[in-house]
C-alpha cells in the first residue's frame, strides 16, 4: 500500500480544510470559479471530475471490448 493510499483520509481532510480556507480568504476566486458555467454545468467541476475518472477509463481491458457486441446491455445502460 502506497503512502497516498495509507493516508487517504488525511489527504481528504486536508483538501477540505484547504477548500474552506480558500473560500474564506479568496471569495473572489471562488465566485469566478462558480461563474465558469456552460449550460448550467460548472466547467471547473467538469474538468476535475474528468481528471478523476480518466485513469479508470484508460485502465479498461481492451480485449473485453469485443464482448460488447454479444452483450450490449451494459453499454446501452451506460449511454442512456
């Protein structure tokens, strides 16, 4: 287990404290981030979620993709 995984709860707590401090000391920056929207979707949040999900996406087993044709239900549910 890596140090990051071992202390994951600590990193999350530190990120929460940093977010609260940022909101308290730089409200203008927080307002600018909140204003960055397109179609009611916050662009900063969208990019950060993409950065969180991307590593899981590249870990897809490429050999299992051919099975999508035989069992398309999972792909259909994901797309819907």
